[in-house]
C-alpha cells in the first residue's frame, strides 16, 4: 500500500493482480471467472471459489453494477472529501466491491442505484475501477 499526493491509500499491484489494474487503466473491469463452472470472483484466487477448479481465467466484465449497500462517511479521512459515500457495489456478474462512489451526493444515493465503472487514476502508474451513476 502506498499513499498518493492527496493522501489517499494506493494499492500496489503484483503479478497476480496485474490484469485487474491494467484493465482499470484501459477503462475495463477485469475479473477472474472459472472456465469450468462460470463463477466470477474477486479478490484474486488461485482456484474457483465455487468448484475448486484451477481453470481460473481473466475476463472483461460488463462494468455495470448497482449499489448493494452504502454508508455516508463523515469525518477526516485522508484522500477523501467528507462527507462521501462508501458503498458495496454488486457487478452484473455478482461480484461485490466496497468502494467510494464518485459523483454521488449522500442525499442521492440509494440501494439498487445503477452504476457504471470508471477509471480512477490514483497515481501515474496505478488506476483502480471506480463507480459512478450510470448515464440514463
Ligand atoms: Zn468453478
């Protein structure tokens, strides 16, 4: 973990997670999926979480998601402008992430809100997938 110029924590990609971070830089949500049973998964796993197959491969997910749950964060959190929305988002493929939501005010967010993946460039070298309200 590093810290960017705004004080925000920055993950350090490794060989196992590089496809996820490389995808984010291209504006693509890359996730692992099982070639044997089709299950999607995150974080990075050496085996399928459903059937234990080792035939795990990287696939491009749709990038569409929705708000599964959320909290409005108040306080002094380095790298985040308070208040902000911290949400668990569920992708169309059924994978859940916990992330801040860009472009959503706390009084607008709701469970089930449609989201689209965007690139969050944290440093010149590291980007992560972020989510904001999907265009209508
Ligand atoms: Zn499987």
